[in-house]
């Protein structure tokens, strides 16, 4: 049986999910829309590629390093001076997973930044319009696209990454998610491959949720612009 191509599966699932978005056809009807569609698919493929890199290459290499390090220590003439537990040997593995978390969240932040730029390009009525999708969403819907507290998964991953980057992976940053309240504050956060795979797949789902939300707001904004234009035109005709 022929193995399913992961890129085929990725793009077919993406197209299926996007097709339900209002005005999705705009992405395929003109050159600007096609460029944005290419950006979206490339960024989602990039995240999936990062997962493959971590799971199939980096983490197996980190696991192998545990075995190699233990064997070398056993063969060392100074092993009586080095006291390391089995858990100590796993630290490089945990550190690799933690770097994976930081990497995937960095990709997410870049995706959101460029998604907003792309949405402005697609949905602004003309080049002179200065109201961004981000400001429109905040004004009309009281929705802040880059306020991570709006998303349970994103907020949790952001907390994890801030602990890793700014607190040496200790779970001591404020506003700790309830799921991590029992973590000992004197021990670094430890995740395994299964945790990473679950969270990067949840992150990918949030890509699409936020993308759908942004496109809905953009469509509403475009419709509002058209209604304002018609209203202004009608008023001008009455004045004449």
C-alpha cells in the first residue's frame, strides 16, 4: 500500500477547513489573494515541518545521547567522582523538548504578525485606508488578536515559553495555568515527546481558528466599508 504523502494531506485538510470561511474565494481569484494563500499554506507547512524535525531527528538524537553519556561515564576512570542519577542524564533530552516549545511559539508569533499584514492587504478598501484589521477587531468586536489570554492553549504555551526563556525553565512566572499549579517551583519544567506532539498539534488547530476569525472580521470590515461608501454616495446624490 502506497504511503500517504504528508504534504498532500496537509494541503487537502487546509483547503477543506478554509473553504468554509466567508469570502474564501477571494484568495483564489486574484494575484494578491493567491500570494496570501501561498503564505498561509507555507506557514502551516513550516510548523508541521518543525514537528517532523523535532520528533524524527532532534528527539531521537537527544535520546541516543542519554545512552552514550551513561556508557561513557561507566567507562570513565573518574566515575567515582561524578554522581549522576538516571534523571540527571535526561536533562539534555528535556532541554531539547523545551527548545522545541520555544521554537514552535516563535513560529506562531511570526504567523500572527504576517497574517494581520496579509489580511490588511486583502481586505482594506484601498491603499489609502489606514484602519488595520487589528484595530477594527478591537473597536468593533472588543477582540484583541494578539492578546494571548483570549486563547486557552496559546496562553498556556506562552506561559511555558516565558518560563523557559526568562526563568531558566523554572515554573515561577506569575499567572500560572491551573494545570501546572502542582509543579515544584525548584525543578525545571519537564516535557516528553508526547507532550510536544500534543501541544504543537493543538497550536496548529489554533492557527486555523485564528485565521478563520481574522477572515470573518476582514469580510465584515470590507462589507462595512462598502455600506459606508453606498451611504455616502446616496447622501451626495440627495445634496445634488
